[in-house]
C-alpha cells in the first residue's frame, strides 16, 4: 500500500483541486489557492485542458472511428476520464492508462471501471520508458490497429524539448498508420501573467512544469496530418456551440493523424 503524505502539497492533487475533484487534501487546497491568488486564470486553464481532452476523444470516436486509447500521464481520476468519454460513445472502447505517480496508482481503481464490452487497464510506468509502455499496452490493445496516443499536460514535465520530441516519436513509432496523437500543453506567448506565475511556482521546489512556445508544441506533431484547425489555444479547438468566441489562453494543442 502506497504511503500518502497529506502534509505536503502534491502537484497532481493541486491539479485535481483546480479541476473540482475530490482527491485532494487541505494542504493541496492551500497551495492551489496560493497559486490562484497570483494567477486566477489557472482554474480556467486546467478545466479548458480537460475539456479539450474530452472533445478530442469525442472526435476520435465519432469522426475517426478510433476504439483504442493509450493515455500517458493520466493524472488522478476526475470527471470525464478518457474511458468514460470514449465508452459512453462506443462501449467497446479499450483504454490503457499510464502514469508513474504512486498516488495515481493508489486511485487507479476508479480508472478501471470499464463497460463490460470494453477494457481498461492501468500501467505503472514512466514516459521515459516508451518501449515498455508499448509492450505493456500491447497486452490490452491490438497495436496493429489504429490507436490514439493521449499526452495531456505531461510533456511540460520533460524540460528538454529534443528529449520530449524523441519520446513522442518513439511512442508513435509503435502505432500503425491511421493512429492519432491528441496533445495539449501549457504554452508561452499568450499570457505573461501565467508565465510569471508558473516560473515562480517552478522555483518553489515543486515538481516543475515548463511552458513551451507554441511552435515547440506544434513540433510534437511533425510527420502527422493535422486535423483542422491545427494547433490552437484549446478553447478554440472544435468549440461547443456558443463557445466559438472563447478567449485564447496559455494552453495549446491539437489532433494529428499518422499517415
Ligand atoms: C498536469 S497532470 C495531467 C493529468 C491529465 N492528463 C489531465 O490532462 O488532466 C500530469 C500527469 O503526468 C504525470 N507524469 C509526470 N511525469 C511522468 C512520467 N515521467 N511518466 C508518467 N507520468 C508522468 C503526473 O504524475 C501527472 O499525473
């Protein structure tokens, strides 16, 4: 059983707090509130990132016919986890979750509540082990069939851009033609207040998360065919009716298809 330290704030639990989840403790609320006191927009960023993830999964199921998902950097369970969105639309969908945080592992049970027609699995592995991830995923997914790789808010934890690109490339190399990448990341160049707040947070000794310029986020899609409208601030990607005039925020992403 993993020992959970509730006396120190934890980044995944703070993210969960901003998302409105319940897997967090007073110490995380305090740290989350300290961040929002400096930059209240972080709550919108966290929720817009999750909402983009949900819309991209909906597109993958309904428009692209994808039924297999590999979600690396899953995070703590919250509302509308990947399998819930996919299996609501296509109950036979299969999902493999991957995270390396013991706390996420401790809560993984909520991620494993699959429909009877589908499958969900959780693999306690690191993004830095792409070959192991693919091998583990192949126990649940048929990796000769199109699969969507989901990287939502994880690559900011990899400081070096070339290394981050290489990890994406190696994961995609294990997936066949017709597979997709759904990726969204915190970005630099849209909101100086966000950049200042995040840079300050990174200096506190917390697990750092680095914002990237949009062209670096776009580079993760090299070699893929981008689904319209390409790489954009996430509220502007296939907005819900009524949300078309949403303001750009410092979170960019998109969807690309492996030719
Ligand atoms: C900001 S959260 C994003 C969670 C979720 N994907 C979302 O979009 O709401 C980042 C997640 O990446 C995970 N993560 C960070 N580094 C990782 C690594 N090297 N391998 C696997 N997971 C990692 C963290 O544990 C955390 O759950």
